[in-house]
C-alpha cells in the first residue's frame, strides 16, 4: 500500500508540474497579447491627437471640442466619453454647414432683390401712365410675384401690352443714353471707373482670372465704345463674384474631409471598445479557469490525503484529471477563437490608421499649398498684405521683449499711374514685378518685404537702427533707378520713393506706419526718387 501511495504521489506531482507549465505558458501568451493591445491603443490615441491638431484652426466653434478630445486621450481611451465627444463634434460640423448654406441663400436673395428693385425703378421711369404706374406699384409690393420670376415677367409684359392697347402715351427714349436710363443720371462714370480700378488693383486675383481682370481694366481705363458702361460694370461684378466663389470648393473639400475623419474616428472608437470588451472577457475566462483548476487540485489533494483504498482514489483522480483537461481544452479553443478575432480587429485598425495617416498627409500638403497661396501676391510672388499683418505682429513682439531696434520702410513707385495710362496695365504689371524682384534680390536675408497694395511695398528690418535702414534704402533706390523695364521693346526708367521710421517706446504698428507714411509723403513732395526719415 505504501509503495502504491508513493508512486501515485509521484505521478500526481509530475502531472501537476506539466499542467502548471501549460497554464503558465498560457498566462505568458495572454500577457503578450495584452501588451500588444496596449501598444496599439497608445498608437491610436497618438493618431487621433495628431489628427485633431491638424484640424485645428478651421473654425473657432470646433476648437473646444478638439481640445477636449486631446485632453481626454492623454489619460487613455474611455470609449463612452470619446464617442460622446465625437458625436458632439459631428453635430457642430453639421451646424456649420447649415449656417454656410443659409448665408449663401441669403446672399443670393439680397442680389435678386437688388436687381428687381432696379428693374422696377426703370419700369416706373419708363411707363408713366397712371394705370401703368398703379399696376407696377401693386406688382412691386406683391411678395408672391417676386418668388416666381416667370409669373413676375408675365405680369410685367401684360402691363406694358395693356398700355399699348389702350393707346396710352409711353415715354419714348431720347437720343442720350443717360436719359434712356433715368436712374443712372446721377452716376459719375469716371468716379466709378476709378474706384473699380482701385479695387481690382488691391484684391488678390487668382491666376485663372488675371487675363479677364486685365481686359476689364483696359475697358475701365479706355471706356471702349463697343461695350456700354453698364455692361462693363456688370462684368466687373461677375468677376468679383467668381473670385469670391473660387475658394468655396476648397472649404467644402476640407469640411467633407473633416466629416469623413470624424466618421472614421467613431468607427475606431467602437472597434477599440469591442477590443476592450474582448480583453475583459478573456481575463474573466482565465480567472474562471484558474479558480476551477485550483478547486480541482485542492479536492484531489484532500482526497489523496484521506484515501484508504487505491481503486476509488484512482477513479477520482482520473475523473478530476479528465475534467481539468476538458476545461483547459475548452479554454484554449475559446482563447484561440478570441485571439484570431482580436488579430483581425487589430489588422483592420492598423489599415484604418494607415489610411487616415495617408489622408491626413494629403490634407496637410493641400493646406500648406493653400496657406502659401493665401499669403503670397500672385503677380510679384512677394508676401501679401495678410502675410505682412502676421509678420509685423511677430516682429513687434520681439522688439518689445528684447529691445532690439526695428525699422519700417514704405516704398511707392513714382508716377505709376502715368505708366499704366501711357503704356497699359500689362506694362504696369511688369514694373511691379521688376521692382519686387530688385527689392528681394538686394535686400538682406533677415528683411521682410511685402506688397502692401497697388504700387506700395513695405519692408520690416529687424535688429536695424534708422541710420542703417536709411543706407540700405538708399542703396535699393539707386539700384532700381539704374535698372530698366523692357515692355514692347521700350525701355522704361523706373524710380521709387520711400519713407523710413524706427519703432520707439510706446509705438504701435499704426503709429509707426503713420510716421513712415508721412516721410514717404515728404519724399514725394520734394521731387520723388528719394528716401526720407521720420
């Protein structure tokens, strides 16, 4: 009996060691799986944070939501809270799109109302019989007719025809075009042409509209008899509307991308939630197996210690071992299925993250291009007014912090209007590009040059006092004076004048700019082609 008991104890110990090793191996595999899942979860958090940073700056209403998403992800993923934040973010995006559409509809309605007001003003001046006047006024006050253009014009035609059939007198047009259109009698065509030219000179015109803008400038300058003044004005307005609408597709593309990213982030959040649940379930299954094996082993140990007969003990041991074996196999099968499912989820997550990274890279490239385009003058390839406004804030902050000298120069091309009038706007554009190139090539690397508008340029000179700024300005002025611009085989001599000032204690950009502008005015008064300090 003692021999069999010792042999059974030895076999029992060996079996325990074998199962314990298998159990520990399973624990190691589970720990590795959890570690891999944790690494993927951290990668997902970083990706979402980077995407939220890329999306920053599109609209102030989005910023609080993006900030909350980033702060939330610093402490790990809480799927419920993240899902709520993403839903709020999506709602804000939808509201922004609705507001944009409403504004566009309102803008179009305002244009339509203005056009119809002009139409009725013309009709009331043109058809002066009492009956026609009354009918037109009633039609003008009828809001329903305004919403149906076909019905409106049919009613107008009926009023006019009624005037003819009743032999009512109709005011005939005189020889003068201004008398034919009475509501234009007070318009100063020269003044409007000058203002429109000024507007076209100072706005940013995309490359695809430059040729059309040049043609309109010629019409406004020469007053081509082939086109009426009203047609020219209509063409200018149409061009401005086209330029304004040019940026809308880019904004719509960005909005569409943000909505797409939001949907993908929501899907990723749900996938992470499912992965977390799978890990929790696996942990519970492992705990149950651990508890069951422990209970079975304790029971075997207890029965072995109190066994008095070998055969019943062997039956009990065989039964318990079979039960433990079955539980471990069932756990392994369930774990294998769950591991395969988790692996598929991780692969899907990895593919989505890669796709999002690719899309984010494309958007970043587009944003860099759009930002560069928005901050540069297309004609001279210099930074524009918007870029200057941003840079001057930075330079003033540095000047206030480090107390190093900072100077401002305002340049203006002499007799630029005469160049446009005598040689045309294309020659004027060549002069602008030539001056911009000379200033860029011969200024110092640290100096910031921008086209401020029209024929004016600005320069910011950090770490430079007014004496050094004056020497540099005089050098640049002399270089441009000695150069020439070739236009239609004609060499044009170009000169420029400038006003210089140094920022002093208590200065704002406005006060310093006003001093430099006064210095420029003095340079013009004193004969041009010179630099003045103030």
